[in-house]
């Protein structure tokens, strides 16, 4: 499985970086993709990150999973980039896994992707106009849609994606390596 996470000026730092980090820890291939003509992208809290790839250098059809981090300004910039919204619609219509967190599920709502689907997002970005069923959960999976509520939900959002793409052994190793799961009471890593 190959994932792409799209970065625009003003993306929410942790929602992108934690998701990328966790996917890579789980040995899932992920490219961070700048939608501008510069690999340097400044996040919502002033952190500048170098993306792996430029939009102009990728073919979105080559990815199995498309991921959108939130951040109000980042979300506005992602949605204003028409090549990305067109790619999202095509990706979704082909039945591929589509993921968004925080404000970014609003993009999917505007594209009609949330219609009839259970989803979550930052509460102020939920809307009856999407035609979906909003849930006040950290992460929600409905078919080929995974959404996350906000920065504090990023670990659950990334875990939900990884659970979908890998196996239980990989999840146990990931959780142990992060010391995330409360049930670990041993010094030894799972096999």
C-alpha cells in the first residue's frame, strides 16, 4: 500500500507529522506531497517542513490512500487547489481509501463524499449540508472513509489507517514501540 499526505501552507503540524511518523513506523510507504512548487511548507504553528515530493512530480492515481491533514488555513488552501479536489473525487469514486482529519473532512463534505457516511471532524466544521452522520468520536471508519476529529485524535486517526492497511502483529509492534497501549506490562517487545 502506498499513501500520500498532502501539505498546504497552514496545515496542522501534528496531524501531518504524527500520521507520517506512525505510518513509517508500521512500514507503510507514505509520501508527503507539497501542493505548491516548493518542497518547503510552513505549518499552522510556524514550523517549516520539507515535503518528500511536489504535486507536479506525482500521479495521484498511483496511491492507494490519500490523506488530508487539517488546520483551518491549510484546509482552505488544500480545497482551493482544484487538481487535488479533482483527484480526491476520482480516488473516492474508484473505491480507494480516503482519509481526512480536523477541518479537512469539510473538503470531503463539499465534494459530496460524506453523503450517507458516518464521519467526524473538528466540531465547528461539521455541517448538515454534507448529508452525513456526524459522530463525536476520535476517529471514525465507514467503508473506504476514515476521518479524525482533531489534533488530539491524531494517534487514533493514524492507528485506524494502519489497522486497515496492516495486520495485528504490526499493530502490536507499533503500539509497543510507541508505548501507547496501556496493557503493556512487560519489558519485552511483542514477537
